[in-house]
C-alpha cells in the first residue's frame, strides 16, 4: 500500500503552522507496514487541489488529505472534492445528529456554520469524528482510495485510530518493511559514525539500511530491513553491540524518551526525584512530568532563577555566589544538595549555566553549563560547553542532566566530555 | 518569485522528524515577499530526487532542497545533484580550509568523512556554512535556481540568513503580498467567527483574505492583502476593531507569544513574577524563561507536584488538602499567596488540576484545572474545564494562566468562561 499525504493550507506553506500531522500519519502508517512515498503541501486553492489529486492518484494507492474542513469561510476542501468527484453536497442525518449532540454535551450554542459541517458529497463514506464536528470522508476511486480529514491534529488522529486505519487494513494488505530506532544522547553524528564504523560496514554488507537522525542533544539511528526473521536478528545484534559499546550514550529505542526511560527505572525501584533549576528554568521538571504517571516519582522542583531565590528558598551560601558566581561548581552542588533536602527526594538534579544570548563573559561564555546530581551517596557535578542558541542550550542541558541521572541509576561511568 | 521546497529524507516521511525546516523557510520567504507554492517531501532515492527536480523546475522559479548533505553513508543529495547537472565532484579548497578550521576550533579530530564534505559538484556556487561543515550549494539552471542546503535546522538557517536570502533578493524581485497575523487566547474558532461576523464580511467585501489557524488554547487570524497602503489600512482597522471588541482574548500580533507580551509589560513596569505549579509541573516557568532577558522579571518557581511539597515548601494547610483536595480553590489560592511570599514577587501564578490520563473522579474529572494569581491587591482564582489529553491540557493551562496575568496587568475584566 503506497501512500501520498496532501496537506492543504497556506498556513503550512507560509510557516505559521508546522506540519506535525504529516509526521504523525507517516509514523503510524509506517508502523502498519504501509509505505509513505510522498507528502505534498499545497495552497487551499481549487485548481491546485485538483491537480495534486490527479498527480497523487497517478503514483500511489491511497491519498490522505488533511485540512480545509473547518466551519469557516477559508475552508474549501469539501466543496473542491465534491466538484472533483462530480457529487452534490447533502446534509447527512447521522452526522447532523452527532454535531447537534456535540454542542448539547458542551452546553454550547450551535451555529449555522456548524450545521453545514453535516453536508457531505453524495456517496462519500462517513468517518466519524468523536472529538469534533467535521467528519472524515472516504472516497473509492476505482482501485484507489482518497481520504479527507480535518486538519486539527487530535480530530485527525481520532478519526484514523477509530476507523481509518482499520478501513485501510481491511482494504489493502500489509507491507513488509521493518524499522527499528535507537536513541543516543551526548555524542555527535560524526563521532558516533567513527565509533561504529565496523558495525556500520557489517549492516551494509547484510543489506540493512542505517540512517542518522540528529537533533539537538540526541542522535537517533534508524535501522531498516525486511520483516524476515534473519533481518530482525541482524538488527537486534547491531543494537546489542552498540548498547554494549556505548552504554553512556544509548538510552532507548522506538518511542522511548529519556524522561520515560528514567520514569520506569525510578518507578520500578520506588525512588523519587526533584530538581533545583536555574538556567533551565523549569524545563527539566516539565520534561519529567510530560510522562503520564510521573507523580509516582516526581515530587517537585525549586526553580531559582534569581540569586535571591537561590539564597532564600534553596539556602545557597551568598558568599559563595559572590566569590564563585552563580554559574559555578560550588553553587550547583549546593543547589542539588539543598534541593534534595527541601524536596525530600532520593535524587535532585541541578543546573546553573549561561543560556544566552546575553550574560556571557570570557571565563563563562554563553553555552557553559554546570549540572549536578545529589543522591544519598553524595553529589557529582560536571561542566559542559554547549552552543550559542538559548532554546537549544536549554534543551541540550535538560537531556544531558536526564542522561546523567540514567547513567547514575545504571552505575555507568561517564567518559570525559 | 515562486518557490518550491523539496525536503529530502525518509525520516520525514516515516514521521521520525517533523518538518520544521519547511515551516521556517516558508515563513522567511513569505516575509520577503516570495510565494511558496509547494512543499514536497520525498525519500532519499536518486530517481525520486531527480523526478521531483524535473517537476519543481517546471512550475516554479526557485527550488530549495534541504537534507541529505551530512557526512554519513545515507546522505546522497550531493551525488544525485552532481549526476543531475552532469558535473563531477571536486574538493573545494576554501571549503576544505573552513572544515579544517571548524574542527581545530573545537579541538576535535577531523575524520576522512569530514574531508569529503568539501567535495562539491563543479560549477556550484558555495554558500558558506559558518556553524557546520556541509556548505550550501547554488546552481543556476537557465533563468531558474536550485539551492541545496543541509537538513540540520540551525545550519540551514545560518546559510540562508548569511547569504541565501541576499542572493535570492539580488537575483529576483520582491513580491507584493502583505500578511499580518493576530493571536487570540481562550476562545474557540466557531465562537470567534460568530463574534466577528460583521468584520469578516467587511474584509471579504474589501478583498482581504482571512484565515483561522487554531492550535490548542490559541487561535491565530491571518489577514492577507496586497502591499498597497489602502489594504494595509483596512487590515489595521480590522485589528483595531477586534482588539477593542475582544480585549480579553486578543494578545498580540506577528511573532508575539504570550510570554513575550507579558515579559515586555513586566519589564516596562519593573514588576516581577514567579509561579507555584502543581499539574503544569514547571511548564509555566519554562514558557516564561523561553524569552531572552526573562531574568529581568522572573525570579523563580516552586513546583509542588506532591502534597508533601505543597505542605512543606509552600506551606499549604494539610487539613485543607484533606478536606477540599489538592485540586480546589482553597489550595490553589494558598499556593499562589504563599508562593508570592516565598519567592518575593509582585505576581505569583498557581495551577492545580487533573492533567490526565488518570486521576479523574466524577467531581473532578480529567481536564479540570484551578488557576490563581496572587498580587499585592489580593488573589483571584478561576476554574476551567479543558479536554482529556494530558499534553494539551498542560499547554492550554499554561496559556490560560499567562493570559489571565496579561488581563490583570491591563485591568481587563474576564468574561465568565
């Protein structure tokens, strides 16, 4: 089953909205064995939508369109599809009832534009929208299929999960590619490639694809083979080798995030964690609580962005701040140790650094970060130099300190950075 | 100047990477008056890249390719372009020197794969990469241009900002579309549309485009006209009208975020802010410090995810937590008031809610959030019902409480929610 995604909307082309829909659909279809071959983003203009449908139907089996189904005047997808397939719009009673109930449940007033959301091109199969008002639509085009979905991400996802994927699986078979991804923190793409040269050659000789997917602080390696047992075994062997060679960097596979990995270790050992953050400003805590169930191990955080809060709430020694500066080993250690007591946790993670763009000095340039972990056994601190972009520095600092905690929990010794 | 973006990489199609590059380039080119008509995402396969180039060169003036220029084996864009244009790869001395210096500055070892990054198709113009090793390349194709850039976002951005945009402006003229965007918090798309029906009709009659761009907690309205003075005036009149009609919702325009808007109000009045967060787990603090210079007004935060930290660090009354529950008006008010004292700030924002997916009860379902703002004049609390998705609930809660603070600072009375 070969697929093309067509994302409709000027907002995507002019960059006001990032196309997360295409990423999500691509991931889900790939997991189900389909091959997503093209994704095209186009303007919401009648002629362009029709030309893109022509082109997509000439090269794939399934076309999934997102966007342009909203209640407002700029949403033209439904009318364009009706015209493309030569069908009239008719109010669908079932959909109208659903829309009416949707507004009743919310004790909200229903507007005429919402009634019009129940008008569908004749012959289109309804794909029920449980979380919104615009239904998805399924069109059979000889042996091929065109699906039109709302652009609102959670509505699109709900429709595909509740009906779309099942309908596609019933209609088309399942492909045969096998993907596996592993995640590494704290090592750059070139250095990683150099450290695993031999493993990479071995994969290549065995016909297994290897792709490097770098992002700030993380490199993901994606392995691709057929779904044969022998390919799966080769891929697993590679993962075992690299995990043994670089345990301080490899932290998970598939959809693992560092916060999930840490969450499951802490949960299984009934340990708790908290943070005492300066430059990261709550970003470590936010990342930890992004995991459902994090209340089992995360107790809280003291974000001491000012020296005043470092002194008054965390009890950092003011003389030390004056002598060594807030970005120093001495201060980050006190933050971690005092934070651990104040929050009464097993592990307390602390950060103090120069996120940028301003505030750098010769001694302490933008990108310099101290991180520390306090535990029952004592406290460890380490210095890093990241880059010069504020957002990226905060993100890398969060990942770095979470990976240090993972290594600490696994008794993995860190290399010199 | 009409543009097509071609993003190369299986990772984009299978959804492991979200295509933020296309969004950024689209935004930047639109601001410069170019029209981004298509964005195509394709696999890193020789034949597909060549076919997409054919198709793009048939319909636009400029093709910007991102991705596939890295040092590793899966990066094939440069070789494919050399073949497409019938040129050999040659080591470019200037680029080699840059790459060598790049590694020297980082006191990192230079690898053979990095040397190969200096090999370019003969005749390609070099677009210098100051922040990485793979240069961008510019190819003249009769009257048209093909640009190839690395897929690493900050490298791609640096190359376009330092040379690419200037080269394109020199080569092509500047278009004539004028965009303006305003942002609203706390009102849904349909209700907004109903509240501004008359203004919308007026825009339509004047030929000004209006697009609704909803995202969790925020609706953006994008207005599009020509760059004529009369269109600019009509657009400004619309913005003035809607700002006066819905002051509790309209919070900014252009690239404003709520955290930036609040930051500039607090800075101009020398006021300070802190947070006492439960369910949002540091996400408000993180959003506030995402703004450079936030240390001027943000002092810190106490994230009290557990009742123990609420009692011991924030001093919330334990009896009240037992009687009313952690998600209650009584508790959120104490969090805000006590947080304000502990952090010694002018305003303290507090949240306590049920983010989900678990932990909901009949009385306090998933999505129920209490938020409070403590100030010198007293404390205000308000209850909201958001949705059933954890990440989205946290995001909406952050935006809601920041907007409440904005209204408070501007003395805007909130409507009943």
